[in-house]
C-alpha cells in the first residue's frame, strides 16, 4: 500500500468521487501525504486519545477495506471506535504534526497475544511509517512477562512490506491470499442433459447426484455444533492453518472459532440459511461444513470456514458444497464470493482456481513462539 505519486492516491479512491458523503478532509490528507514527507512523528499510547480523534483514520481504513479488500468495514469500524472510547484497546497511535496518522492495537488471551490491526494513512512512505509503528508494538509484546505466543494477520500490507521487521524479532511468516470468484451464470441450475464439453456426463450434475445419494445437506444449526467443532479440529490441527491460528489445535479453540463466525460477526454477517453441513447418510455424522457470511451485503459473500472430514477428502464433496452455495448466493443477488487461503496449502489453492477463483490481494500472517 505504498502510494508514491499523487495519481496513485486518486486511483485508491475511485468510488469516493461519486459519493455525496465523501470526506473532503480525508481526500486532502491523502493528497498531502502523497507529496509531502512526514515531520516529527510520535508514537503515543492509544488510550490517551478519544475515539473522535481517530475518525479520519477510521474513515480512511474503511475506504481501503472496501476498495482493496471488497469488505464493508462499517460495523467493525464502529466497534473499534467504541473500544477506543472505552479505553479497552492496548496499542499505539502514530502522530505527525499533531494529527493521528496510524494505529496498531493488540489483545492478550492468557499467554497469547494477537495483533488486531495495523493501519497507516495511505500515501507517501506508508510502508516505512507502518514499520516504525510495528516496531513499537512488537517491542511491547515481546517484553510482556509470561507471553509464549504472538499471532498477526495484517491484510493492509503485502508480506514483503513487513516480513523483515517480523523476522528480525524471531517470527515465522506465511503468505496468504484473498481470492474471489464471480457468480455470473451461477443462478442457473446444473445441466443434467448428460452432455459436457468432452461428450461425457456433466461433472457438476454428477457431483450433485452423488452428494444427494450419500449425504444429506442441511443448514448448519446449533445441534451440529459439537460435531462441527470436532470436524474443524481433526481437519486442521496438523494443518498449516493450525500453525498460523492455534484455535485449530484444540476442540475448545475450534468451538471459539465457530462462535466467532456464527455469533460474534467476526467474519461478516453470518448467512445462516446458506451455511450448511453434509451429513453422511449411513452414519449421520457431520462429513463436511461450509460457512458463509456477507461482507458486502447483496454484493460480496465470504467463506470464512470450509472443512471436509479426512475420509471424504478428494471425492468432490467440498466442491459440491461450494457449487451449491454459488447457485444459492447468485439467486439472492450476490455478485461474487471471496475467501482467504494460505499459499502453502497448495492443494486448496489449485481447487479454488479450478472453481474460478483468482487472487486479488496477498498479505502476511506472522507467528512467534517463545523458544524453549
């Protein structure tokens, strides 16, 4: 997110100029920061400020989430603002000539810390300013007595922007992708005529027939929660995503992850009617799960979680669930579906690309574990 020239600042904000509510002060900040160097930056405890002091910064971050990440950040921005007002966030603000130019905050969970966000005003030397702020955050976290682990996923920056800083402090880094697939044409049902481009049976229709024969697809309801948590845990606890997010390494952590999606709105507005489980008919056990949220209502849906039991992997069950979801979402007017995936999960990346997903943003996940 490094905007070196003035035109780049305008390219970041294309829809803003069509909006009657566009914040002129924010536009002026981006223009000036694109052409003028920062002077006298300071890093100050975030709790020394009122929420209103961050309004311009939060407006800028919401715009970047919408333009670069295809995500409506309004509800999250309100939550951050409330937490700032109530002094419930630990972290730092980056000041330049008296104005807040960036912030980074973090949480503690027992012996683990999570960096919740790192954002600086776009323009000029944004990456360099972010690194200055990040250094102070890491310095504080790694000096915390009893801390054994730190996790961070920072989607506003490419991995290479922050990787040197994290690695200098002993972190492991992982490349992650935002991917999306357009839903144009998915509102039409699968062709069951038996023909395909290669003269054989239509693969999508065959998957639907196989799934309906061996599995019962139901909405994900609370009665499934125990089995779903066990499925997530057993699918991911030895997976690369378990290295990035240690909630995957226990059934209790998987339960908290599940609640974040379904109850807390941590991944967008939960789509209860479209989220589903696949029950294996002979055993009635949960064989697969697909969770869906809306991150831009009626425009962009998101897949925060997909899991297929090991014994059913490689058989097309996950693909069938996603194709089913694409059809239902398209019928409701959604234009695309997004997800995030770790680059080392090469099999999943290939699957998503076969389904039509393309990468529109890359970012880094970073993990530190205290040496034994």
